[in-house]
C-alpha cells in the first residue's frame, strides 16, 4: 500500500515507465516498513480483510509476521486480481475476490493510470482533477475497466463472517465509501478491529465531507478520536478501538 499520489501522478514526459516487476520490488520494502509500524496492533490469529489488495504485497508481508492469520483479499482489476491469486495459489489461509468494496452493491468504472500500477481509482473527480493542486496531469495515460462492487456488511452476511481481526483499506481516495460499507457490520456484530485506512486531506480530497462524516462515525461507535485537520495530503491512518493502547 502507501502509494503516494505524488508518484502516482508523475509526469510521463521523458521518463521510462517501470515494469510491474520493478514497481513491485521497490514497493515491497515500503509495505514491509508499514507492517512493522502497525505490528503491535496485528493479532496473532483471526481474519485480515485487505481491501484494494493490488498484487498482494501487504497481505504477504503481514502473513510473514503473523502466520496464524487468515486473509480475505479484494482486488477488482482483472490483471491484478489474477496476479494476486497466483501469489497465494498454494496458501490455504488466503482467498482472493475480484470485487471492490464500497457503500453500495453496484457496478462502477475504475480508472487505471498506466505509469503507476497502484494508482487505480473509481473517484472520477480525482482522476480528472483540473484544480491547481491536482496530481493527475493532461498527459497521464488512463485506461478504464468496469468492476463489481459490494459492501463488507453484505459480503460478511453472505459468507457467514461475524469476526474480523484487522482491516486494511487502500483504494486511492475511495476509502470513505469502503468504511461506510463497513460500519453496519461493526454496529451489527459489536466488532471493533483495528483499521488501517489511506485517507486524503481536506485540501486535496474532492470527497472530504463524505470522508469526514464516516471518520466521525467511527469515533462515535468506539474508536479513539484523532485530529486529522493537520494530516499530510495523503496518510495511512490507524484507527484503534478505545480500549486499545494508542499507536
């Protein structure tokens, strides 16, 4: 995870595009560092929910440190879903679904930036952002793909899941919708797992109001309050239940 939109939106002119293998090699170390940061809050057992799994680097790094966990991964882009399935083909702890999590059961279009294999977003306003602080530029190559979406609450009901140990979301600006679709599950089951979510700040996010509303809802139902007013333009925020030790 931890794709920074700055690199996600680098100008293409005069740059050689990295191969997927080169990108993965460089990104894997960033992911390992992030896993070390959150390690005290990763339980030894239970279910990890990885939303926006891409090619599976986050789950792989977690399972190296927490082999007793199981994992369910959501990756809607066909190419990355196939690579994710290939990575975990022989691992019975892991299941991979070609789905996006959202706040509704629907079909959407995902926009894929050709120069950054992690820069795939359904937030149209961010991809085609014309503001002065936009991170996508006119020369950015973008491809489209139709994807299926569901909510975590609907998925959990369908699969009989009542307990979750840890949730990670990394969906390039769409995390607010993922969290909104998670809240009914948390309210229904009483579960309060740690949640690691990639959020954007007020100046950059075109959906700040929706993001702020669901974050405040997490505080209301029992997560430790955090002041996100001075957060970096993009940050991985760890939400912990009120009873947990602070990060």
